[in-house]
C-alpha cells in the first residue's frame, strides 16, 4: 500500500536528495551500518542523498521522540538485527518518522536548520559494513533464463531439470565470507581438472566469474517446525540488497557433484551496503513472472492470486566492469548487462515460503539470495559464463582487451534502480569488488 | 602427545566417574552448556561421571585460581565460543586445571570434601543446550563406503563419482536448525514425486531417515583469504561430538539436482551435548584410512606423513532404535549398526584444510560434520537407506515390527566410545531424537 512516505511531491531539506537521478531520495530511506574509522563502534544509518542519517545521533538529539521503546533500542543497536526482529509495523513507523524528520517541512528542521550538523554524516567519509549479523545464507536459482542457459551448456538436450518448474531450487551458502561492497576479492586456489587432464591440480582459479543477484534480508522469521504461509511471507522480508556471488567456474565444475557448489562459491560474497526496504519498493511492484501456457501451475502452498498479481518487483539491474587498464586510461566502467528482477521465475515470497515449508527456522538477519538474475534478452545475462557462453564469445572492452572470465585488477560493479510513471526513482547504490591476484 | 591428564591411574573423588563403562571418567572431561531451568541463564560445564562441573560456580568458589584472565572470562561465558577462540594451549591448561581439581588427590577436595555441593550439578537435573553459537555448519561426505553404497543405488554402473578420491566433498548445511539431543523431530512436509507420478505433491515426508555422523567444533579459525595448512589443521579443532543429520529421502530425491540437498536436510539436525576434546581423544588416534594401492594419493595440500600415521580416530559409533511399541513393552533400544570413525576416507585435518584452502573463513563455533559414517561391513552402515538398501531389505524389530524408514514415535540414539589397550575408555554420551507426526 502506498502511503505518505511514497508521495512524489515529498522533498528533503537535504538538498542532494532532491537531485534527479539520485539513488537515495526521501522516498527511498534504505538502512545500513557504518563507522567513521576502524576504532569507532559500528552504528546504524539511513541513506539520504549523499549523506547518512546517523540513527544513534538522532536518538542523542531527541529528533525521533515518538518511537516506541523497542524501536529506540533497535536504532541504538550496533547491527540491524534487533530492528529486523520487530516486523513490518515497527519498520513502517520508523520509516514514517524518518520521512517526517527529513522532509522539507520537518518541524525539527524548521526549529533548527543546523540539525544536519548533528545527525548527518557524508557517505564519502565513512566505511560501510555488512548491515546485519547473518546467521544463515541461502542462495536460490530462481531465474529460469539463467538455469536454462547454464543447463544448455552442460546438457544441451535437457537444459532444464524436471524439478525446476515445481521447486524454487536453492542451497545453503556460507555466511562467514559475506563482505560489504568495496572489499577486494582474492582469486582463490582450488582443485582444477580440465577434460584432458589425468588428475586435478591445486592452483589458482582460472575461470573467475561474478553473479548478479538480489538478496532478501529476513525479518522476524519462524520457529523450528512452523512453516510460513505464502500470504505472510513478505512480512518476514525487511528489504533487498544487491549480491555478487563470485564464482570459480573451474573449481565448481570439478567439485559440484553430487552435493552442489562449495569452495567454488564460499571464498567471498559481496553485498551492497544499503538495504532498500520492501516498503520503499512498493511503487515498483508488478505481476509475478507469467508462466508459459504449458508450464505447470505452482503447487498450492506456493500459489495465490495476490502473489501472481503483485509478487514481482520491477528492479532494473546492471553490471559494469572496469579493467585496470581502463582505470589507468581514465575510461569509465563499461556496462556488461542490463536486466530486470521482474523476470524471475519465482517471487521473493515463494522463495521464502518454500524455504520454511519444512519447518526450517528463518531468523532475523538471514540472507536469501535470488540466484543469478538473467532475463530473456542476451544483454540481460547476469554472469560472464552466460555472456561469453563459457568463454566461446569473448567480450571486448573499450581498451581492446578481451574477457572470457575475470582478470586480476578487474572491478565489477553491480547497480540496481527502480522507476515507475508516478513515482520518484530510487536506487540501491553500488556493489563493488576488485579482483586481486592469487596469494 | 599423552600427558598427566591421560594417565590410566587417575581417579576422581567424584565416585561415579570411576565406574567401569562410564562415558565420562576423569580422562574425558568433555565440555557442554546447560541450565537448571528455563529461566536460568545458560552456563558452561564439564561432564564427570553422572555429574557436571559448573564452571561459573568454580569461578565463584575460587577453585581454578591459576587460570589466565582470558580463560576465566571464557569459563564464565554463556557459550563455548570464547573458549574456542583461545586455541590449544589455553584448552590444554584448562583441562589440566580441571583434571587436578577433580582428581582423588585434589588439594581443593582434601581441604574441603564438601566442595562438590558447590561446584557439581547432577546431569539428570539439567537441560543440555547446543554448546556454541554455530556461525556456519558444513557437512562432508567423507566415508567412501557410504558414498559407494548410496551411489550404487542411483548409478549401479558408476557408484563413485570421479572427484571423490581427490576432493573431500562437502556442502553447506543449515546452522539455525541444529538442536541439542532430546529435542523432538517433527516429520517435515515437502514436495514428493514418485517415479510414476505425473507431478509432485506437497505432503508429509514418507522416507524419513537418520544419518550417523561425527561433528568437529572449530577453534580459532582463519581470516578471509588465508588458508590453513594441513600441519596446523588440528590446532583449529577443539573437539568432536555426534551428529544426527536427519534426512527426508523422498524430498531429497526430487529436489537435490543440480545444487544439492536443501529442505531434505535443513528441517533439523541433532548434536550430542558434550564436546569431547581432541586432547581427550589423543590415546585413540590411529593411522588414516589406508587407501587401496590403485587409489590416487591425496594432492600435496592434503598430504603429510603425520596425517597418514596419526590422522585417524578409532571412535566406535553405534545407532540404536526404540519404537513406541518397544517402549510400551519395556523393550530396550535395539542396536542397528556399529562401526568406527577410523574407516573414513578423509581425516578431520584434511576436511578442515580443504575447507579453508580457498580462503573461506572458519570461525570459532563453526560445526563441520563428517557425513554419514559407514564402514566396510554391512552392520556398519550409518543410515537406514543403506541398512535396508532403500527399503528393499526391511529391518525387523524385537516386537515383530519392520522398518524400511523411520516411523512416527521412533527414537534414534547415537552413541560413541573409544577404547585402547593402555587407556581408560571414554564415551560421548547419547545423541537422541524421537520422531513426531507431521503437523
């Protein structure tokens, strides 16, 4: 439901938030965690323009006087987890309070036009951290385009496995190697075995790839043994971020049978620093993926009219790459792909409900990633493996360099943004990582 | 290295610890976490006979006066994690102090023969909890017998995949559904599809199974990007416990391709409440699995003479089952299998080193499970799937009941114990769970 916080008329007294094309207008208000230097205790913040609203400073300044005690405690916490546990009504009331505080007609601002000096900090001056303690990380495989592309490289006659259109396929990832945007990505070692090799050798990965994904941050969650019905699923999703599921394709090919990817994926996963709330995404909701007529309907526990009509999110996703040579020559990052999250075969609600359908407990701060977001068009493929068709069709960069997979020094930048006719556009900020040579 | 804490001559003033067949003689001293009732804050304890040494009470009574401050803090903590982070030298000095405190010639006991009233609590009076906060849980597949048995059911011509003898195969499990022994096991719902079904249906699992595994509790661990050499691996393993990796075979069969098991496993995992330290296991170390002559040698990063000679653990593992009918008739649990952890294809050090070989950070409290422990003999098969050969050879219980898989009301009990000619035998305590009907 749209409310006053979504109004396109709203402007902020933080001038940078009103600039066209800004990722963080007052209609967005995504949550993150930061510190000014390594010795400072982490604190929570909300992005506005090129600034951050420091929530601890807001409490100190008394500019959020209407919050209930649990929200006050959550705002003063060092991770997002206590806020995540409170659920949608609390999230919404905090959003409303922040929207009021930051709007051009804010009573606080009108009483004290210098209030920004007390509660704002420039985004350029802080280090962003992973916003929450992530208990468990799950990675889905929800793009039928990605699954079909990858499948057709390995099984040309039978690209999509028979379970795909019934089961929102997912597997567990590694929480301990999730890092915030900007942290460098060390090329991992691993066992590699080419088709003509007698035996594997342990050496640096050669086929390093990125994967463009969307992450869901779990809210209250469920008790062990208690499923979450589809109708309630979105009450357990605080918001979304971008995820780069860095992948070592050669390690993956050799290790993944029969239990799935392991060391090919768990050396690092990068997430964007701002969690864009589901409430902020409300103007950009759309119908779920329209299944072709001969596809099976989802089983009952994954089906509802509301999900079908409103379960999708029209979130535009882009990948950029800058090689070391490009940076040296002052060339801007080049766009590799552009797609939309609306093309996912399964909605965020379906993924969450499926995950809890056996009683598996989801907890505040858990991260569920969507799997690589690829779309129907060739330029909407969300990883290099697909874009270069396993290296067969190399990409050319503006410097004349070519890429089959990532080289040392390459920076990968994921971006996400939402636009709709009667809404102010919002963005996710960047999710960045630069490849370092193997140790 | 054996030291004074291993001496077979050692006896304890806690009489129950000196009984033959006791799991917890003074040579064991495993760590756990407990509370007397639901309102009490959890605390750490060490099993001795049928009692628990309450570490917080020991600090209060001043009976561990020689500990360094970090160890004092760790003993007073509400989880095992701070102790795990301290590493082997600290673990060893705490063990030595506890061994002295509890030995028959303890100076503390001789000064005050009533000291037990202050620092002991009966195991029968407490609730045991999962001892540590588990950041990430990994499950390996390290028994070549299990892998071959399972593989031959699905691929009779090619039971063992080509990577098996090179890669300690593992995958990520779910940390949030790990529970302590005794918690009931709700039969999960999931998508099932028989070979003759047109499409899957969502219903209670029919082919519920247990898996007998051994868990390794991670100590200090490594930083992101930094591998752990094989020679240092055991410095990062605090100790072992028993793990029941409950499995829904029918959900697994339909969901597991291509990314591995997910909802078939993450509805619950039970661990035994006591972590038996590697130091306590020292008298029971043995050679690693002897690879057949035509098996490849492990790659260099997984090979060392020390690992080959001393990397195994002769830990006897047993599974018992009691049906509801057996309990009603007063019939003791029946043993389903008996094997040894020494038959694992990969050692605990190899599993840990492989896991960190790509720089994946392991953290204090992480749990690495071995995968189902099956041995060369038919009665050493560690799950029902293998014992009944996928249901084809049902087991008969003393009541005349038969089992292809687990029925509601069945209690599964895992036990582990170590014996050696010149050592006092030690045990792991029981890992129990009873199946409840689906919701």
